[in-house]
C-alpha cells in the first residue's frame, strides 16, 4: 500500500491497474474494437482522469449524457469516438455537432430533427441505433427495428455507424442472453439483405464478453471489468476467468477518535448496537455522506493492521465506528481501508455489495465528490482531485 494519507478520507485510483485491465480484456477480445464505459464519472473514478489515462489504449468511449461527452472532449479525447448510450434531449442536438458526439437513436422524431440540423450545417452525423431485444428499457422494439433502421439510414445527413442491443442478465441467464444474440444477428442479416452494411454491431457488457463469446461481435462495451471488478459468478467461483484483473479504486480513511467503553454501552444513532464486553471503539472519518453505505451498519468491516475490524452501530453521515478491541496496537491517525487491499488482505466491491444488499456498480459509483481522488502511476502521485478542482 502506498502511503498517501490525504485528508479525512480519500480514494486511491491506480492507473497502472487500469492499463493492466485494458491489456487483459484486449487479450480476450482479439481484434474487436473496445468501447470503454466511463459514464457516471467513470463509475466514480473520475471521468476526465480516466479518459485521459485510457485514450491511447481503447477505441471509443461510452457516456450517458452530452455533458459527459463534452467533459470527455475537454479531457483531451480529440479523436476517439464518444458514444452517448442514453437518449439525448432534442435541445442538446447542437452540442452533438459542436463536440462531435455520437447519439443513440431510438425515436424517429429525434432522428428527423437530427437530420434537419445536419442538413442545415451541410454535414452528416454518425449515429448508433439501439434495438431492444429483451432489456425492456430504451431502444426500438425488435419487431419494428428492421423498418425503423431502414428509414433512419436513408435520411440525408445521417450516417448509420452502429446498431446495438443491451443485455439485462448476461451473468445470470445465459440462455436468454444467447437468444438475444440470435435475434440481433437475425436482424443485422436482414439489414445486410437490404443493402444496409458498414455499421458496427455491439452488445456485450463485461459479463457478456466473458460468458457469451459469440456476443462480442464487432465491438464490446465493458465497464466493470476495466475497473478491476468481475461479475458476481466469478467472485463466487462459479466460473473461471481467462485472466486476472486488478481493482483500480481503493477507499481509505483514518482513525480520528479512540475510546474505551464498558460492556452494555450503546454506540451511534438509534442505539441498535450495545457492546458485549469492555470494548475499544475507533471512529473513522467516513460515512454515508462519502458514499459508504448506511446499510453496512453492524454488517461491514474494514482493514486495520492486516485484520478485519467490524463496523458497530449506525453508519452516520461523516463518521463510522469500528470495534478495534482485538487490535491492541491501534492508535489515533491509523489508516483504515474500507475498499481495496492492505497488508496482504483485501475487501472487494463485490464483497461490500453483498453485505450492503446492492450491486458493485453502486458501491463505486456512490463514492462522493467530496472524497479526494488520488491518482497513482508508477508508484507516484500524478494528480489529486478535490472539491476545489472537481469538474
């Protein structure tokens, strides 16, 4: 563990681990293109910093909004395609042209308005069309997709750059996911029969890349894997990955208070924890205001001097209590690891998610902007992002 000791709580972002993960995923997908999902502030890791670190190693970036796409361009991503994976409001169409962002299209009126703006500017704009093969969220319905894509592809000012679908259960329902792939392939074959070709086909998220090789198509869209987190089936050991990933984010805090309490003392809000013995209770400066889940109350644990110490009492907004009775060398200022590795032990995002009753995506995405991000490369701090310079 590199000693950073920054503030009351901080997230360490390991850019070497990120590049390692990109290399590992590339080894599994061969010559296919790699779109890196950096939406939601790069899953809490920092969009601009992650885009900057990855821009020479991936083929495209995926974001959720125009604002995220613009931020990606401001980060120095000048050439790589930036695909907005969610619907774009019509009022933001001008920014698509200004920043060379690629919208996802699944609404005909939006496509018409987009084409009109392209004609007005005397240019053409690339688009990807999302097809709903079973996600039940956004996208054009499968039974309408053939004619819809045909009409949109014929619009003057529109260039069909991609057609994609989304998997709802690529780690838990392989049979259904394979059906999605078959239906999607049938659709693209029908498009080819109509003379509509030259577009990228993509479908696979992290679990799709690993579990359904035929879903890799022309391009893959991993997110979680590139941040060093495997789908749950791999965490449980039900499946074995062909490579090893390194978690990119670690979350650490420090002990700011250390007290002795007799047996029978209540700890924290609502008095739902009582010491069962004479106890030494440490307070760390981390809480749900920083993104540490309140649902880890009396369930979670942290790493301290190579041992797991339990969370006791309610996780509060800014502070969390740990029972350190069995770690007698504990002292004020000691660094505690909430997520990540320390002294040969680790707590991974899947582990925390299971304890908190959520998913690993939420564990990392919810890390608050008030938590400084410390970016590390070659064992050195290369950038620090705080509320004072948060984009």
